[in-house]
C-alpha cells in the first residue's frame, strides 16, 4: 500500500506478522516442553475445580442439545445465513465513513474572509475581535491570528488549548462554541475547524472541491457560483468559500497616445510616474540606528485611495513642463478576479467547505459527487484538495487489501486441508464476523475509517481460527472413525467448544484496554478495538451454529483411511477370537 495509509499499516503488518510467527515457534517448541514439566494430573480436584468442570460440562451439554435442534432445521439456518450475507451491503450504507476518526489535538484553527477590497488594517481590526474571543475561552492557553494569508483579503487563526487534564471540554466542543461566537463578528466571514487527522492532508479547509476546465474563466465562474450556491444552502456545511470571484475593483488606465505625443510624453514616462507614485518599488537602503531599512518612494496614502487622485499626479514632458496626468489618461474601474487559479495546468475554481458537526467526510464527498454528476457540463471535470483528496485517494485502499487477505487465507487453508471445499466452509465464518462488526459501527459506536478497516482485516485472521478448529476435528472423525459429515461436525463442534470460547474470551479481554483508552490516539485505538470485539463476539456465536450447518452441505466427504495389520497382530487377533469362542461355549 502507498501513501500515508501505507506508511501507517506497514508497521502494523510487520508487528502483527512478526509476533504471530514467533508465537507459532513457541507453540511448537517451548509450550510442549512446559506442559510436560508443569501440567500434572490432579486425581483429587478441589471444590473450585469441580465447580468449574461442572459448569463447563453443563454448558457443553446445553450446546449439544441446541446444536442438535439446529441440525433438525438446517434450511432455516441456511436462510438466516443468506440474510446475513445480503445485509452486508446495506450495513455499509448506514455506516458514516471518514479517513480517520477525530482526535483531540488541543488545537482549533480559524479561517476568515473579508471583502475583496479589504486592506490589512481592516483585516487586523476585525481579527482583533476574533482573537479576543479566543483568549476569553477558559480552555485556550494561547491564541494568534495572521492577516493577509493565504490571500490578501483573508486571515488565519490558531488557538492552542491547555492539556486535557486541565479542561473539561473537548476540542470539538471548543471548536463548535468558538465557531458560533466568531460567526457574529461583523465585517468578515469567520469559521472554526479542526486540524487534519493525518499529516500530509494539505492546508486550507477540510473539503476543497476543485472544478477544472480549459474554457474561459467567465464560464467557469458561472458554473462554480451555481455549485457554491447549493453548498451554502446545504445544512451539511457550516462555512464555504469560492476562490474565483469577480469582485475585485480593477483600475484600467487608457492612455491618449495622440495627446501624450503632442506634449512629448512617452509611455515610459507615464509608467515611471505611476510606479513612483503608487507602487512600492525598492530604490535603496538607509542605515538608522544600526539597522538597514529599504527606501520605498510613494505618495501619501490619502492620495492613493481613489482614481480621482490620478488628476493630482504630474509627468514631465520633453521640454521639462509638468503635465497633469489626468489630461493624458482616462480611467475605467471594472470587476476582475483577484487571482486566476490553475490546477493541473487548467483553469480552476475551488469551493472550500467545513462540514457541520457530526457530518462524516464520506457523506460530504458523496454529496459533492452527486452535484458534479448533475451540474458539471461537458468539458468540466472535478478533483479534490486538502483532507478530502486524501480521503478520496486512500480512503478505500484497504478494500483491495481485504480481498487479497481473503484470497491468501483461502489458498493457505487449501494447501493445509488438501481440499477446496473445507477452506470454503471456513471462509463462511468471515462474513458472519464482519456482520457483527458492521452492526456495532452502524449502531454509532464508530465510523468506517482506516483504523476500523484494519480491524476488519485482523478480524479475518482471528475468526477463521474457529472454523479451522471445527473442520480439522470433523475431518479426523471422518477419516478415523468412519462418521458421516453431520456426525463428524457435531462431534467436532462439541469437542472444540471450550477452545473456541477460551480463545475468544482471551482475545476480547486483551482488547478491552483499547475500548477504554484515553489520551492521544484514543479514538484510533477504539476504532480497532470495537471492530474486533464486536466481530469476535457476534461472529463466534454465528460460527458455533451456522458453520456446522454449512459444513453438512459444502464440506468434502473424506473417505475412511484403510487399516493395515501386521502378521503378529493377526496372530493376537486369532487368539482373542479363540478365547472369545471358548467363553461363549462355557457361557462366561
């Protein structure tokens, strides 16, 4: 796997594979030796041991009765299994999806957008009110705002909160509270949002929907404005922006070349005059108190505030006269975009949005996809930037890994069982366990993210163990004791009930700390823990009753092994037969 998810799960895969490999060696070498030294037969068990065995024996007997009843209604169980399989796609639709669960990083970000003609003083004065709101929050330890970034009419803010132990409100609660307060700040549209959950997601708002086309910016602006209007009406988003706007007043200077030629004024003279009066050109440096400062010639600000100030500028003619610049030029003020953005060398317009609290990234992306399908004409394409791009490119990468895991497990089991049918029966337990995990996610315990997906992959390896335990004993019962498939699988299920329950209880107990984790990364660990715990608990229940029924239909019929008897054993058997006949004659 590539990308940031590949970097994350490469470590997970190496850790898990290495630990399983080492535990396998220990199970084949150290564990048998320890059993021979430590496990001793206890012919006089105490009352506690007797009570435990009594409870386990009763549980085994109860399970055997229930399994016998289930075997008498196998078509019903098959129908139940089919319903479980069919419910998997529906469960996926009910589960909100995102790239990674929201973590409390102790930081709240803000983005503000002012009028297109707003200067830095205007932005600074407005954002001072925002900064005051941030510093008044009891959970905020430090707040800072930056004006003029990422665009000249925008501002960016960051608020760092005190440690978790010193506050009661979470990061999301503080972000929602601050977002409601800064929304009332006049003069600017300000919103609060949280940092991307994974590094490398890019900067800016969480969702950035990019529209690209080789057509003109005017036509692109019309399409983008229409989509932006739908975003503003959608309750799934609390804040949205459009980076392509024809709202910047642009002054176009038209030079009367005939008049300028009559006075002997060249285009260069006019350009130098305008550059000196209005631009911030650097001409030299000056030393003041041991520091170096740039020298920037420019008229006072009050003479640069409106186009009429051009009438107060003068340009030198070739004979040295000062000619009013207003007599040589005419000025037209038109609306133009502040910038002409591009994406992949195409004209682009980006609609940025912040999802409402509780709205998953997957739901927001699905809405944008439907809008793109219905409103983008031919010649217009769409893409994503920021956190949304990472979700689109890597959010579903694990599904291919999941399918590959199933295929590899099936091939390995086919080699070990020397059969195609028996591994297929074992793989039936996988969707049963996945159904249990999806029920927990659909119930609202967690979202479908990269951590819950890796929990599903881990669940595949854990739950197939139950099927392996049952199918292996069932195969031996057919080979050695000449039992039918139904008799063999019922005996195998009864014999393997305790190991299955023991290993399941042990694995669930080991995962309980993940479900009650706190602090950094708690949401990520919870996503893995809840998937495996729910999948094992519900999947084990399904496996104990559904898998034996599936085995009677799909498993391979193993023929009993032939019995080879040596000559000395035949002599013993003959002597036993003679003794038996003599006993019958004497009626002993």
